[in-house]
C-alpha cells in the first residue's frame, strides 16, 4: 500500500468513525462540550460520513487524480482552521474538555492532511 493510500485510508476511517460517534452519541457529546443544540453533532456527523465516503471513493478509484487528493487536503486544512478559530475565539461557550478534544482532533487532521499532500 502506498503511503498516500495509507493516509487517505486512515482519514476516511477516522472521519467515518467520528461521524458515527456524533450521530449515535450526540446527547453525550452535548454534555461533554456543554452545548444544547440537539442537531449540531448529528449534522456534523452526517457531513463527516459524506466526506468519509468521498475520501473512500478517491482512495479506491481516483487516487491518481492529484486534484482530488489536494481537495481532500484542503478540506482537512479548513477543518483545522475552523477548529483553531473555535479554540481562539470561543464563540459557542464550549467546555474546556471540549476545546481540548477539538484541538487534539485538529492536530490529527492537520497531520493527515499534510501527509496526504506531501505524498502526492
């Protein structure tokens, strides 16, 4: 397995798992993050599942199209920048543990995006 395929596979697996967790455990996540919107995590989770499906498709059948891999890495960078904005500006009153989770996930996604892009 090429390194690019490996990092894309990790990305879609992590995105799918995260999406499922957000869909199945949104109430618990709302408690941990100290949020009250019952739709927030299900909406993010559903979008992550769509993203995971896209990454899965590219990994299996379109990996030679560097533009699609660049798009995935760009979307990962957008996730990281959005996470950074949430951490720095605190617009939603997220709990400290929630901010730590957001930061750790952002570092992981940033790493995957970087490795994907650098292995094109």
